[in-house]
C-alpha cells in the first residue's frame, strides 16, 4: 500500500489515482472527473476515420429463463448497459460502458 500525497489516504500500489480525492500520481495534481451525457462521445471509426453515430443505450444479459416464471425471474437477472455507436459508412459497431 502507498499513501496519497494530497489527502494521506492509503492507496493500492497499482493505482495511480486516489479514490478519495482524485489526486493523480502521474500528473501530480487533483484531476477533475466529469461524467459524460448519454451519446455525448466524439468517436471516430478506426477504419473510415469519420464520426460514429450514437444508436442508443442497450441492456444485455446472458441466457434466458423459459417456463411459467420466466418473466418473473427476469427481474433478478444482472444486466449490463452499453452505449452503442455505429459507423454510417462501413457499419462497424462499438460498445461503451456508461460512465
């Protein structure tokens, strides 16, 4: 464990950002972390180098629960949410987790 130079909280050795005060060991300052709005990312396609279009937020989970109680058990399934971006030229799809 190491100590944050700014707030003196304990940090994991592998972390470069303090969980308590957002002090960056690399930049040697407190960094401001801002949340992005849904669909607000400016991302270019790695193939075409044009801007990807936001296609919405999608929720996914593995497997299904067939049978009489199938819909009831859907309430207890862990779902992951992803923002989906699509290239209008080549159709490449990229998923990003919500921040």
